[in-house]
C-alpha cells in the first residue's frame, strides 16, 4: 500500500464485541497498520464492569471502573473513555467484528440498509449480534462522520463448495438462508496472511488445516488458499465442544428433553450455549487452564479434557480426508497457542497422516513444532482478530490508500 502523503497521524479503531466484553485496539495507519494500544471492557452486564488497556509495549493499566448500568450503556461508556484519548480526533475509520454475515463476502461500510438486514438476522446469532449492533449504533449516533466497516466472521468461508454448505433438511429452508456458514473467519484470514508472510508454500497452493482452539473452538480446511470446509455451521454452537458450547449434538435431543424434562426452546438454547462443553462435562470450569490443573485428581475434569482432544482429533482426520491430504497444520487461539499437552494429545497417533511433533519444540510453544521427519509442517501462530479488522479498514478505498499487492 502507498501511504497517504498527509503527514498528520491517522488511526483506525478495531472493535470486537463479545457477549460480556468488548475488545478494542487502536492502530496508526501508515505503510502498514501499527498497534498503538489495546484494551478490554470486561464483565458487561455483571457486577464489577471494568476497562483495562495496555500500550504498544504491553504495559497493562490498572482496572478502570466503568459506570455501566445496562448492557446498552457499555458502548457509550467506552466511547466516553475513547474521546478522552489524544488519538481519538485522528481516528478516520472504525472496524467492527460482526460474527454472522450470512452471504456477505467482503467487509462493507455500515449503511441503514445493512443495519436493517443485520437486525433481521438476530435470531441467527442472538449471543453476538445485539451487542455488536449496539456498539455500531452508538458510534453512528455520536460520530456519524466516521467511516464504520462491518468485518464479517463468515466471509472467509463463502468459498466453501455447495456440498459443504448444505444442511440435510427440506430444501425450502435452504432458500431461506438456513445452511452452514462457519465462523472465526477473521482469525483464519489473519492466519493465512501470516502464513504467506512466513513463506509457507501451502498458504497459496496446498492443503491446510487451521485450528482456532479457545473458549470458542473450530477448525477450517483450506485448499489453495480457500476455505473448503469448517466445523461450525449455521451457528457458532456447532462443531467441536467448547468452553460452554456443546458443539455437535444429536438433534433428537431437542424433542427428548422437551418430553422428559419439559425443557423449553429457550432453556435448550441456554444449555447448549452457556452450560455445556468443558463446563458442562467437568462441572468445574470452562477454562482449559483450570482443567489441566485439576484433571489428575478429578475424573469429571479428565473426561472433559479427553473429550475435547478426541473430538478435535476426529475433525482433524475428517478434514484431511476432505482435502485429499495435508501439508500444514496450524494451531491458534488461547488453547492452541498455549497448551502443549493439548496439541500433543490431538496429534498423538496421527503419524499415518504424516504428523509428528517435536516434544521439545512443542513444550516451548515454538513457531514450528513438527519434528524434522514429519511430512506435515505443524505451526503455532498467535491469532490477532483486531489486527485483521484494522487491515480491513486500512484497505478500504475511501481512506486514500492504493493497494500495491494482493493481500
């Protein structure tokens, strides 16, 4: 990209609204986006809502108590804090992570029409979309001159072949948009750009499996740079077991629990999204760090960890089959980046696929953790969704940059 000749510093703001948190980061835009600071508003909707932020060197601030009385007021309180920062006046664009984008394939400027569309699909993603829309609308109300860009988590997977998007239910529902979409797309897009930067040949031509393993967990199969399958489906609840989400379930459970437990649709939704996964099986914690500490003494915890690794191994093997081979495997996300024992258990016994880990490299969370004899390159790459959001805003034509290269 060619930098704007105007010497005045310009910044973009990346926002990632979760169900009970807002992650944010400020980037100075020049030849490339450069992070200035980042932060998080935590415990939105709960007691003790607070903001913490760190500078470019990673020095963390003390928690700042936030006067948040409702979930809606979190957005206004964050904007109040941002407006006090010297850099706020030089922000030229705001990028938002929007988890569900249906058939949208690229980041798009926020318009009234797009907002109406996103409000209409809230039933597809009631955990994320309401908070994301509150944040977008708060900025629109208070700073209507700012470019706002919706960066869709589903966009990365719109290259999946038709057979990978179809759900085996009556065809009339497909016409209404009920199909497999996949998520974690901003993370996967960032990992693909990092692979290209690292000179990994499989990033452009080859067979890749990307494993974003965190409190939310998924895998993606990528062939020649394009997503061909992913573990999440119509909603982010599908696929692997996660911190509190169930992952794949027998759909017959809905009717069974309705009859035997008088469970309502709302109760079932809450169970599979907030009470299941690692938390549900362990009855202890949704955090893998806690579980690894306790698994030797608590059989429930040990089963939760075992289930996570077993299902991850199954998806890895299935995606290698869908790809017709495997050249590179990438671990990312909080668990994928920081838990050597989980990576080891997932890869154990997969020598027939060409996967062999180097125990020492794996224990040190090295960038490449595969053994010299491994036919498959196994990497650990920290993901950065906020950076990907900032890059999307930076590349938007309205900011005065001219792309010199592809990505």
